[in-house]
C-alpha cells in the first residue's frame, strides 16, 4: 500500500514541476499597462468607492440637464497661478467617466505643456488635446505617467515657462489617480 502512494506522490511532484516550468516559460516579460488601453467604462464598485470616499475632496456640479456629474478637485483652485485643471465627467446613465481639461479655467491657446525630468536634462512638449474624449484621455494619461515618474510640469507660452508648484503637481496627480482608479486602470 505505501508503494502505491509513493508512486502517486512522485507523479504529482513531476506534474507540479512541469506546470511551474510551463508557467515560467510562457509568462510575458512585462504585463501591458491597463492605462494604455482606451476605455471609459466604470465599475459599480469603483464608482461607489469614489462617491463614498473620494468625492468629498471635489466640487460637484450637474451639467447637461442632470445627465453628467462634473467633479473638480477643490485644491486646484487654491493657487492663482496657471494650472492644468482637469475635470471628471461622470455619465451615470451609461456608466462612463470622461476626463477633460476644464477650459473654463484655462485658455489653452496661450500655452503648451512642458514635461521635464527631475534633473532638467530631458524635456518634452505635449500638445494640448483636441476636444474629443479619446484625445483628452491620451493627454491625461501622458501627464499622469510624467507625474508618476516625478517629472516637473510646466506651461509655456511665447515668452516664458511657468513651472507648476509641487502642490499643484500633487493636485493634478491626485485627480488623475482618482480618474484612472474609477476606470479600473490602476
């Protein structure tokens, strides 16, 4: 009787090792970021978390005859210097949330966005997005990735570059983090 069990245990160990080898060999080197896939659908659990925990930090307005709930982070309006005021538009009927630069608080024609690494060596210019939801999403994604890498963010017009304060960068990152968590991308 113990001989049968020993043989069974050996086969199980061989099978387990074979499965581990197969898993290790077939895993991709990197998992693709969810944030790179375009989508606006929100999950019910993420929406409940946002409404019950995070929405207290936002100014909430209804637009489009009550179809859209617009959330603007309060701390963005504390600083009088130019900023990138993002607003989240939640369409509760379709379970979708969109991010947009709030053009009521920023004249985008006068500025371009500048992203510089922390050492100031590498600099990149980001064009402001078109008014489509896809373009706004991609711009927000690029800004989020730059801020997540601790890069400096600035606004440039013809004459000068206005670097955003550390607190403003944190406010923008907080808004974008809440947005991408609401979509289930983070």
